[in-house]
């Protein structure tokens, strides 16, 4: 069974429209190579942004891009930083797809302990002076599992 067998007609129409537009762009640049220069300092193709945070399953959307990239023989790079989790599918030196979601949507927040710290805060009884108070803060790690069950994306 192909993915087309499972895809609604509206999705197939959107896919067809995207393919048509990308082929037209490729044909235009192939016929006019000097136009490629306009992409040199532009992220339009070098990092096509595909936010997947709004999907029902952001992690699944990132995994779908990783799976499609790997099955097509393209390098796939998984990355997590302080705010985002992402998958980059490298189609060429100049063209990459970057699917990303908020880290808390694709990783598990694990509290590993707490710590007590002293911080300066405004004194509620006086308008200007600051006072030192102790507060307890969680010590947190993020557990980001491989997106693909077997072999995972790097």
C-alpha cells in the first residue's frame, strides 16, 4: 500500500500544487542560472522553515520528514536547543527542509531534583529597596527520544 492510498484527495491536490510550483521554479532557474544568485544570502531555500507545532502530532510530523528523507537517501539531522526540536532534511548544498516544533512538544521534561537559591526581589513593604529571599527551583533535564523506532535520525 502506498502513502497515496492513505492520503485524502485534498492532501493530494495540495501536494500536486506544491510539486508543480517547485518544478516551475526549478525550470525557471535552470533556464536562467543567474537568478540563482538571488538565493545566495536568503534562507528561502537553504532552510525552508516548516513549523509543525500546530499539528496534532508535532513529533510524528518531524518523524515523517525524517523517514521520508532517509528513505530517499538524503542526510537527516536532528537537533534540539533551549527552545526548539528540529529535523533538517538536506536535499542539496543549497536546499534544506527544516521541520521544527517547540521542544516541550517533542521531548519529555523530567524534573531530576530541586535547588534552593537566594535571589534579590523588591521588598513588598517598601517601594524601592530590594531584599534577599530563598526560593526553590526545579532542576530539569529534557529527554528527547529518537524520532524513528529503528535506526533513528541523527
